[in-house]
C-alpha cells in the first residue's frame, strides 16, 4: 500500500516539518514499511537483514504480540488505578528473572522515564543529590537523564556538566587507562570512583548513587573487566549511595550467557532499569528495586503514570518475556553470538583496520582503527553505509564513532550470521586489502 515514489516525498516533508536534529541513519536513508523476525522490507519490497535493532527483541511483527495487543485493545486499556491481573502477572514475570532482593516494580513508558525515576528514588532514599556516572554514557532524553548522559551533555551544543554529577573514566580496557594486560585493571578503574565521591561530598551534594549502562553501548560496546561493578558498588554503598544498573541495552537475554549484564559482573544493583526490548516496539519501561528503596519513595506523594503499566503494556511486556523463554531466544543469542564473534575474529586477523572485536551474545562491537591505532571514524562510516548498500543494517558508536555496532533481534539464524560476516569481509576488502 506504499508507492515506491513515496520515499522522496516523505524525506522532503520530514525536512520541512521535523526538527533538524532528528537524525537519519545512512547517507542514503532507508524507508522501511514491513518487518518479519530479523528482516525488514523497504517500499519496493526489498529485504534487509536487521542486524542493528535491539527493540524488536523477539523479532519484528511477532504473531503472538499482534494477538495479545489486538485482544487487549478489543477488551479495554486502562491504568494502574484499577486492578487487573495483567499488571501483577507482568510484575511476577519480571521479578522471576531477578534475584530475590528485588521486590517492587514501577512501570513507565520508556527507558528515559525509568532512569529519571531511578534518580528520584535514589535521592528519596539517600536524601543526597550527587551522582557518579561513567563518561560517554547515555540514559535518556529528559532534563534529568541528559544530566546523567555525558554522551549528550558533553557534545558541542550540549548543556554541559551539572555540578551534582561527577564523571569517571569508562572501564574500556582496549583504549582506556588500564589495558587487558593488567590483571588489576577492574580495581584500578573502580578506584577512579573515590575522587568523584570526594568531590561530590566536598561540594555538599552527598552521594545519591551511581548509574551506569552495565555494558556501555554508546560509549563503544564495552565489556568492563569482570569485578569492576562490584568494586564500584562497594565504594558507592560505603558512601551512602544506591547503585543503578541501566540494562536497557543489555537485559533480557541478549547477552546469551546472562539474562542481565550485572550477572556477568557478579554485581547486585539496588535498582535495575529496563526499556526498549521489553515492549518489542510498544513503549514500555520498567524499574525494579528493593522494598526499602520503594518505601523511602512512598512518602505521601502519589506516583502515577497515565500510560505506564497500562493493561495493554503489561500484556505485551509479559508476552515478550514469555516468548524469549518459549522460543529459547537467550540460547539462540548465545549460539549465534558465538558464531558471529568467531567470524568477526577471523576478520580481525585478516584486516589491520579491525583493531578489536568485543561483546557477548548479540551485543557486539568491532573497533576500526588506522595503522597508528587511532580511531578510524571515516572507515567506520564507509563500512556501515556499504553494508546498507548490501541491505544489511548495522550501526556505529563510540566517542569517535569508529565502532561498528551489531545488535540484531534475538531471532537471527546461522545463515544470516554467515551472510553478514561474508559481506563484511567483502566491504573491508574494499578499503583495506588483506595482508
Ligand atoms: N538507557 C540506555 C542504555 C539506552 O540505550 C537508551 C536508548 N538508547 C535509553 C536509556 C533511553 O531509552 P528511551 O529512548 O526508550 O527513552
């Protein structure tokens, strides 16, 4: 029902009526009108391999999601001021995936809102204001969440760093201050939190908490060395703060071996934030926390979100988590992720411009570099756009935008992995002939 000629009209209207900082991926943008599992189709019906979108966690256009959404919309859709078994069923399902100390769920509409709420909870529980967070992080688009997102506030044109925020170096052991040949790097990165705590205390803000993407994504698909988060959490708790794990990108089985990233670290956060994939495209954010923190927040002022925890959202959220279990998608992430990593490692050996291959399950990054080891931003942009010419969608990330980001729906199959690796091989050969 879309005419192929619509694409230029859409582009024109978008330029005329949308904000200029609403960005489009790829120099030749794609218009996508249908999806199925990890495939997308453009206005001509041409298929694309979606190796980038983490939101359609259980695949685009999943029939079970269509069915529960349609069923619930036929019945009613209302808010948390009325009882409905879908709300408690969703909470039970979320909590069943987490350690027992998490007992309370808050439902909102996005990862941003969940992080904004996490900030309020941390402040209500501690009575303090100061927050520590790794550099280059991203936690959302509202005023409070931007203040916690160095990736945004530190950019030219950004609002700058709030005085209640202290940044610590991201625990990147490929490019950061402590490298993989240093067995104490986790502790050394964690020790950087000490001066941040001291600064916030000296300014009189105290320590409300620490927030981090468990595996920094916009920072460049980084897997911090094991033991980093527990060491940080210990320091934050000793200073009176709460520890917030932003699992928007890493949660719900994407990592294969772990349902949540904090499990890899052996860390136990006080607040866990989920978003994006948990609604499979329906706007949904979830925050879980301990009874004690929820009680501090329950201070007489009602918490209410009109759409957060709606009947429809709860039915969809529970269905997504059920599908991950029923279709063995965490196991698939593990198996396909292992195949991808081994294919990408072969490319790392073949091409000098591939400096590092890192990740876990279907959360992967390929750091592209020049001969002197510096960040190859333009090569990364070239590769991403050439992959798009081959109708394979991947993205790019990192402070210098030189890390190819591969993060497909969890439904991806072995033959798609093979195709991705062989096309990437061809594209890399265009810029960096094999040695
Ligand atoms: N946290 C992380 C780690 C994210 O990647 C994002 C979105 N990219 C958010 C929070 C914000 O989520 P949303 O855009 O759904 O509000």
